[in-house]
C-alpha cells in the first residue's frame, strides 16, 4: 500500500477519545475509540472528569489507530484534530497532543470543526450527492445545513436553546434513567410501537431554527400532573409505572420526529435543487428518526443517508476524513491553533 498522504484524525471534544487513519485511495483504514461511561452516574457529562479521562486515553487510542492501520507515525503526512466546538478541557487535550506530535515529528497540522466532521460523516460509507440538506443532532447541538461540497456548507437553522439529544437525556433523567438517555427512550417507545398518546405540543413557528426546551418543560409538567414527579425534591415518584414511561418516551420521540420532518419539509421548499437528505450526530443512531426521514425522502424522490451508529456518535474517523479534504485544499493550521470559537 502506498503509505504517503496519510491523515491521522484525532477527536476529543467531549467524552469520546477517537483516532483514525484515512488514506486518499482506500478511505478509512483504521479507527479506534474509547467512550467514557462514568458520566452515567451524574445524568450528564462532567467536564472535569471528561478531560482527565481524555488525557489518560489519548496516547493509547492514537497508538491503536496507527497499529490497526499497520503504519507508524513517520508514515503520517498530516494530523487533523478537532479544535472546536466542545468542552474546553477535553478539546485542549486533543489539540495540545496533536500540536506536540506535529512539532516533534515535523507533520502538517489541520484544525477541524467538530460540526463539519459530523456533517461529512456519511461520506465515510456513502457517496452522497451535492447539494443536500443535513440535520445534525447530538447532545450538544442541533442544526440544519445546506451542503454544496466539501468545505462548502451553509447553516440554515439551529437550536435556540437545548439540543435534541439533551431533550432525550433530560427526560430520561426525569424518569431515573442514566445518561445517555436516547437509547432507552428509543427502546421504551418501540415497546408501544411509537404511539403518540400524550401528544406534546409541536412548535408553531415556521422557521428553520429548532427549540426543544418547551418540549422538555411540557414533559416535565405532564409528569407533575400525573403525580409522577415532585418538582421540589426532583424525584420520580412512579418508577414502577412502566406504561407511563413508555408513553412519555414514545410521545417525546414522535414529537421530535415530527419536528425534524417539518424542518426538512420547510427547508426543501426553499432549496428545491437538493438531491439528498442526511441525518448525522449521536441522535442519528435512532432507528425511528432514520426511518421517518428516509420515508419522507423517498416520498419526495430524494435519497436518504445516515452513517452507521459507530460514525453517528463522536469519532476520529470523521475528523480524519474532513482533514483529508482540507489537506487536499491546502488548508493547514499552524502551531497557534486554538480552541476558541
Ligand atoms: O454526537 P454525540 O456522541 O455527542 C455529542 O456531540 O453530544 O451524541 C450524544 C447524544 C446524546 O444526547 C444521546 O442521548 C444521543 O446522542 N443518542 C440518541 C441515541 N443514541 C445516542 N438519541 C436518540 N436515540 C438514540 N438511539
Ligand atoms: Zn458530536
């Protein structure tokens, strides 16, 4: 295998430590990931714990990615690293590590925006036609983009408050489930075939921005009205009521499905030249949401793509891929690369 032009990608923006090696001809040739799970006891990511864990894992994860790709650091041409947005301490671990490697090994350095990484993550497995619309939804952000090419994308709308994943995480937490809440919400909803018994209010505003805090509050007051949640002690009072948990989870998921579909439909009206729809970010692991957008796309003669779950959540592969395209365009960073917006 030709071993030049190799990109090492590093991702440490939150609670995942990822590293990957990307080859221009063969694509992704390795990727290694460590997911922290101690945050589940706290109902969300604790920044101080996240950055300490990043520091503990980064060397071994980068070594593993290089080993699995059967290359050495000397074979690597450029090091791509997530430099924003994310948790400051976690980002600093990856950025300082990448800078140190770039400096000592005399490699090119490429700063990659984490959201750009998610936006292009479907290209790890598919050749998605341009232009397309992309919903990017995770625990930290929710946004809608028009994507015209590599490095050429426009933000059409974003959340004004909470992220979609945060709505799943917070509602799960209200019902005593650990972080992350998305997978358990999906499981509960599936058990009652995604029925919408509680019909939470849909946003009336016809813009491309998102808002999930009202929905989260609607769920909270629904639980309070049912005598299932104590606002003062923040205690879930009906842990044995599985049916209630199923109904809340399912109605929340269906509501978020409606919101995603509504935003895509509105964006499509304004961007009739688009050829495809993508769903990316941790929330894109959700099979129900994938199915909803896939069906909508089929009905509008558009193709739908979402990455496989391993590339929906944070990973080094998407950073290596974007790094490759930036290198191709000659967009390198210097050692002053920082983590600020
Ligand atoms: O992209 P990601 O790994 O990290 C961030 O950048 O935030 O996304 C994590 C988010 C969490 O909010 C988690 O609850 C959500 O993705 N998530 C899901 C599912 N799996 C993970 N949300 C809905 N359904 C899922 N199956
Ligand atoms: Zn992410």
